[in-house]
C-alpha cells in the first residue's frame, strides 16, 4: 500500500507544475499532510526512526493550516524533488520485494513436512510454552527473516491473528519485558546496567531438546506445543511441532505462512490433547465456621483477602498479572532470574515515607490509616494477635496523630476503633492494602517479608529482620 501511495503522491506533486486551480494546491497540501503522517506512523511501528522523522517533516512542510511561504518557484522545485524522491522509494521497495520472493531456488518437494511425521520434536520444557504461542527458533541466522521480525512485525501479525496464535520472537520479548520493568519487578535489586546486560538469542530453547542431535534439523522456523506427557525419567515432556520458514526457499513468504496455517489446522484437528492456558481457581476455599469473637482472625488470609474484598485488590491484581505474564514469557523469567532473599533495608523517613534503598530507592505508598497500622505492627516484631487489638488502640491513635499532625476528627477516631475491633473486617482490609502496596511493586517471593502475615489463631507479624529497619524519625 505504501508503494502505491508513493506513485500517487509523486504524480500529484509533479502535476503542481501545470497551471492548476488554487483549490488543487490546497488539496495536495492536505493529502500530503495526511499521507506523510500515516507513512511516518507506519515507519514508527517498524522502528525505522530516520524514515519516521523524514515523513514527519514532510507532513509539517505541506500542512495547510499554517502555510510556509516559499514562493511559487521554490515550491515548484520542492514539488519536483519530493516527487522524484517518492519515485525512487517506489523502485527501491519494488526491487526489494522482487528479490525477496523471486530470486531463490525452489525448495525440494521431498522436504515438505507432513502432519504427524517429520516435524515432531521432544522438549524438556515441562509444559511452559503456552498453547497459543508460535515461537520463532533458529539454529542458523536468516538475516532477512530477522529483519522482518525485528523491524516489520506487522507482516506476521495479521496472519497470527487469523490462525489464533501469538508470534513470539525472543529478542523482542526480552526487550518488552525490560521496557515494562517486568524483570525488575521479579528482582527489584537489579539496576539499569544489570538489566541491560540480560540478552537472549533465538536458539535459547533449543538447549531443552530432549534429543540434542535434533538441533541440526531445526534451522529456522516456528515451534508450537501440542501436548504434555510424562517421560521415562518421570519428568514432564512436551511434544512440539516445528514449521520451517526461510527467506531463501524460493517459496514466497506469504505462501509459506499459508501452508503452515493449513498444516496447524490439520494437526489440531487430529489431536485432542491440546494445551490450554490454566488459570488458578479461587472458588474452592471451603466453608469455615466463624465465631463472632474471632471474626477478623478467622477470616484472615492474604490470598483469601483478594477474593473477599475483590474491588480493593482488582487494580493491583491486574497489574501483577500483566507483569508476570504467562507461557514462554513466564518461563523466561524463571530461567533468567531466580529471585533470592536479597532483602532491602526499609527506611522510615522523617516525613513518614517508606523507602527501600536497596531496591533502586523504591517508595512504598499507603494511605495514612493503613500506614499507621503498618507502623504499629512494625514496632512489635513479636506480632499482635487480632483478638488483642483493642489493647493497642491508644498506641495506634498516637501513631496516626503523628502522621496527620492535626487534631483527629470524629470520623478518624471511629476508623481507628473499627480497625482495632476484632469483630469487624476492617483490620483485614488494611492488611490487604498493605500487602497490595508491596506486591504491586515487586515479586511476592520477597514482598512476603514486608507485609503483615500469620496463621489463624496466632499473632500476625512482619517477618522482616528488624536490623533492616531504619527509623529516621527517632
């Protein structure tokens, strides 16, 4: 489509040399602004910054809103130069497309894969590859395919949507994970330099081939998981199918993709054991007999709080879900970063902010009453049983007064009474907010050291070693 637009724009610009009515020149300006703006956006999607800026400048030059007065002669020169520029671009794109689809030797017929035959490979992935993912793998580099996958991913996007799969290209996936700070969520102690050093190649998963010699059969193409089974060694294995893809096969890329799509459809029809993404079911908590005197304690559970006060945690749950992701993304996180107990100091500043200096100076934000509850438990490393909360009402009121630095209102006093009443659910809500404040910033593997937790019937506490707590307020 862009190639056709090049010719249309070139023709419109060269017609400006003829004695055309004034309205035609205004039309050319408007068409150039819209077309060049759209082309600039397409190059932005392809991550071609130089071309994006070039067409962005052309869009601004020809825009009809604030006219740039250059004079008829200079404008004619500009029209000719830009018109010739478009014609040159058309022939460059045309030649590139011709080389891509025509100049290679035909692929031998006996190399064509057949269903349930030569495209099956065993991996020791333990089912980590999602059933709706087509992963690009390569033991040899195909520079043209690499260029398409990195700079023009939209070529594969429509096809993948049509067959119901996500195309996974590992180098771009790692870049995406780092851009979204997913890696730092999993390991908050990593700095920007350490994050930038994490790289991965397209041959990453080939190390998990059950038969290493199969690597010679996989040059470049897509793999998908078909089923999971228990191997002779007692571990889960995955049956994966491989679909070769090459820019040098002589077969047009569009034909290769069409053939792969038909082959996947045929294979899926022959297999019932097709993996589907699993979601955790939170509905089977069981019934618990709750006595009025111990309501808050019997109803306490960090995980259950996400179920019972759904509205409170929904925003955080969505955020964490996006960060952790599924399928190969989560598998890569497991392989690249193993969270450890590298805990950060917790600094309570003079203005009552919570900072984690060893996690890139991360700040944990909470509402005043939630923060007061957290400070209360932080000051009692031995823990506090919920049934004893009324005994701590005065201390909590004092902490809250320090945070607010003002006379407490009747509403604030009532909120403090509610949160220290073991027959109400207010304390559970505050604990849920505290947990969400930490889990929303970094992985629960480390966050569990910082929020309030404990078994039913026992004192609830923050298990963070107190030598890591720095009170600048003292």
